[in-house]
């Protein structure tokens, strides 16, 4: 025979299966959620659903996130794990929890790598590849290209991820508060756009510095001379690999952030961009890669600046910047970009002798005929001095990818023009690319209404005094054969209504909502 004692107190997190007996206490001043007292079949009394409002909100968000994750699949779950809470600021005040999560992950990975490098001398031959550029040639003071560069790219993916979270949550979010932005959504978007402005300012300037001091400045034919040049200087290689890391990170970001109407266009844009950078790096045509990146980044400088001016209520400056943004978009991404496309089509045959080459720059041999297999296409990525070939098939692979990117850019530009024309005519404009701020605000209002419904009883008063009940121990003589070791199933009858955020029209200029969502600014004020 054994004496079984019940626990002295029961918390709301480990209650036995109970039978409902409606019993509650009312308090007008407390915002807690309703609770029902119930007694179990063993004679114990407990409370279920006595959850404070804040915790109820967290459970509702958790339930919504779990439902979304079920449809994400393996890739989405993995991406969310890598940069969880990175998109925007955290749901907690100040966004510190989001920063702590992503910074903790990044810091742990970097610390583990650094300690491995310091503690295990035999491993330094491998860990060194993460911190420094590979394939250094002391004779020429340049770097060759190869597969080991992927370690350096991976290192910078982690660095950019942590740096983005730190700058947004600990520098830009407080700055948004300082300049008078009080709404959570405004502060989040201000921080996101300011981060893009900072990043593009640095890398567009560096890219322009490289291009200005090159032989292909304002001369597209020079992009193809001396091919294949199998080495790069320090600045060019560092710039190209870090840019590649940034765009890989953007694939992760767009996959886990709140989906907008142009999600698949944006996702396809990032995939094509990364594919072009990867192929151009392996096939030693990074000159054209540098040119295209500069044409793209200059537009991404003006767009976030226009948005920041809009958030700060500088409407006139915002309108001027938006006009400059549209002009620069058209010139850079449609006129000059297509000039680069034409150079690939028409000038490559004049400057590059088709065929296959092998060896280093000092001992380059070829050309020979292009093999009739697939293996030669992968050789440039595996061996710095291996076979690298160029023919019409490879040229058209680049042309098709560049043209696909241009199609996406044209779709976006048509959307920009449509919204701008509607605004200039004084009518209502609907951003066909993304949801506007109104939908987010409406979702928050609906959530608050739902909380009020959940937090009040039938008489419209809130349930409070939700403290664990102190129950004296209950002892009962039972036989060993009567002890049931099977865990008791707990019924979960809570129902949460899913609060969805739907896209709504961007009404301009009456209520000062965002002109283009992620594309422009309004004509309010």
C-alpha cells in the first residue's frame, strides 16, 4: 500500500483534467482574462484559463505562428530559425528581445568559430578561411577564385545578420523615438529603411570607387578584355563576396517576413541576382557584376531616403525625392541596364575568343574546344586553375537571366507609374505591390476588440483574482495495482479567432497613408 499526496499548490501550467464548475470573481479595475474554477474527479480544485491579458495575447500570437509554420515547410522553418525576430523590431517594447535573439545566435556562432581557431591550432588551416580571403598569390598581390571562398561568404552572412539586428534595435529604433515617431509600426519601418540606406550608402560608394578607378569606367567593351583574368585585387574580391553574402541573406529575409503581394517577384529577383553573382564570379566576369550592382544600388539609396522623409512628415522633400527616385530608376534600371545587356550580346564576341582555358594567369593555356559534357560547366567553381570555358550557350545563359531580371523590374516600374498617376490626378491610389499601414492598424484594432471579448464575462465584467489555489494535501490509501501510470489527457477547449490582415487601398491624399508601401511616399499634408 502507498500513500499518494496531492501537491500543496497548483499553478495554471500543470493542472489535472478537471470538470467545470462556473465560479468567478469580478473586479472592474483589473484587465485579467476570465477564469473558471473547477474541481477534479480526485476532489482537487483548480482554475483554468485564468491567464492575464498579456499572456493571453502571447498565446494567441503563438497559436497563429504555429499555424503559419505548419504551411512553411522545411525551408521556411530553417530560415526562420536562422534569423528569428530579425525582420523589423521585436514585439516587445524597444525591440530588445528580437535583437537579443539574433545577436545571441550570431554571437554564439562567431564565438564558437573564434574559440575553435584559437584553441585548436590544427584546425586553423580551415577556420582561417572564414576570417580572411583565400587563394592569395604573393607574387602578384592578388587573389584567385575558388570554392573555399564560400566559407568567407558564410561568415559574412552571420555578421550582416547580427549587425542588422543590432543597428536597428539599439541605434535606429531609439533614433526613431527621438525624432518623434511613437507608433510601433512607424518606428519599425523607419529602422528598416534607415538600415537599407546605411548599407547601400557604404556599398554603392565602394562599388563606384572600384568602377571609377577601373579601365571599364564609361567603356563597356573593357568589361570583356583580358578574359579570363583569374585573379582579383583585395578590395574587389572583398566587395564582391560581401555583396554576395548580403543578397543570400536577403533570400532568407524575404522568405520569413510577412508576405506581401509581390512576395514571389521579390523572391525571384533575389534568386536571379544571387545566381548571376555566383556565375559571374566563377566565370571571371565580375566587372559586369560590379556595374550591375552599382546600377541597382543607386536606386536603393533614394527609395529609403524618400520613405524616411515621409515618416518624418517632410512631405515636400519627400515628393521631390520620390520624383528623383522615379527618374533614376528609369535611367539606371532600364536604360543603362539594357546597355549592359547589349554589351553582353554584341561586344563579348568581339573581345572574347570562344573556347576553354586552364592554368593560372602566369601560365594560362588555351583555347581548346569546348567539351561536350556538363562537368566543364562546374570546373571554374571547384578548381582555381581548372578548365573555364566560354561559348554561345554560356553567353545566352547570362543574357536570359539578365532579361528575366529586367522583366521583374519592368513590372515594378509599371506599378510605380500607375500609383503616381492616380495620386497626381487627385484620386485614390492602391498599391498593388504591398499591404499598407492601414491593414496593420486595423489588425491591431481587431486584436484589441478580441481581447476585450475574451477578457470579459457574460455580464461584461472582467474576471480577476486569478491566483493559484492553495489546496491542502489529500492522502488516500491505494493499492499498487490501482496506480494508473498512463498520463491523463488534458482537454483544450480554448478557441482563438484568427485575426487576419488584408490588403486595403492606399487612400491619398486625405489620410496621409503610405504612397507606395515599400516604393514611395504620399501627397498628403
